C-alpha cells in the first residue's frame, strides 16, 4: 500500500508523522517534498547512494536557424525569446514539450539532457529511505518526484511524505497513492487549508482520514468539520514539550 501523508499548509507536523509511521510500520519512506526534504534529518539513513535527475532542453543551431520565430510562438511557457540576432533560451522555464522542435522547419532545434536534481537512497532503522533533492535555481519539482516514485516497492508498504499545500507537486505524489492521511493543526488556518486538501482528495477519489497535531484540548473546530463532512478522525498528538524537544534534536518521537 502507498500511504500519502499530506497537509493543507506547512508546519503542521506532516513529516513528523510520516517518519514516525515509517519506523513503526517498518515501511519504506519517500520524501517527496523535493524543494525542502527534511525527513532524513530524523531517520539518518546510512549507505546513501545518489542518482541524477535529468530533463530535456532545446539547443538551437545558429547556422540553421532562420529567425522565423515559429519556435517562440509555439512555446507555451515563454522559455524562448526572439531577438534580431538569435533566439534566447531560458532553460528553467522549459517544460521539455518539444513543441519548438516540431514547428522548426529548418531543423535547427535538438534536445539534450540537463541535470535538475538528485534522488538519494539509504537505510535507517530497518527502513528503506528515498528522497528527492531539487537543485538550487530550479523551480520544476515534478520530474524529480516522478523519478523518485519509480523506486516504490510494490511488495511493501510505502509512506509518501508529500510537499505542503495542494500544488501540482502534491497531485503527482497522490497519483501513486492508495490512501492518504491529512495532518492538520487545531486552528482556523489549519482548518481552512485542510478543507482544500479534503476537496483535492475527493476529486481524486482517494480514501483519507485526519490526524490532529499540536493538540491542546482545542480540537472542537476540527472535530466539528470532520463530523459534518463524515471524515474519519484517527486521533490527535498532544502539543507536548517532550515531543518538541525530540523534534528539535532530530529524534524519532
């Protein structure tokens, strides 16, 4: 089973729940928050190996280019710009769709790979640990998430630690998920962003439940919402000094 741990917002304790569940369940752990992966801080895996993640980008042959501008007009992502002397490329905006290559009649455009991040693998506490790391300056995390999730172990349970929010990064993680747990906090902000995550999961027809973190006996707002919407509430984690101290030291709770 692939179980996705997500949150409507950052700072709810999503990674705390994910790494502790991975250890308790002896499940494989996948840190899909490739922009800021921090699960390894707590799991501290050893024997780490790494592989690069590549995306394709266009290369323009200036000897063949006629400056017709067809490629610029075909690009939906504004990754190309025409000048009087050449066609400029902004690599980080390119989605590798090959539209520019298709419309280029002189055949001046070819594609080459460029690195955008890493996928690292290790082992800790008897748990297989995998994470994606996006290179500084890049802004498209999806290619790294897709490469990361190719390592899912179909014979074991997998914990997928999604990025915060409900962006395309989260959607691409959920596409490989069988079920999900939303980690929320008992505040107005937590409820608002959790409700957005709930709508996303409903649209994707993924079964889910809720865990309340940082509970100080003030859970009524979340309990009411879950009750009214027939959402299963698995339980709550107290806002305890002991848990905060363990977290600050990078320990498993």
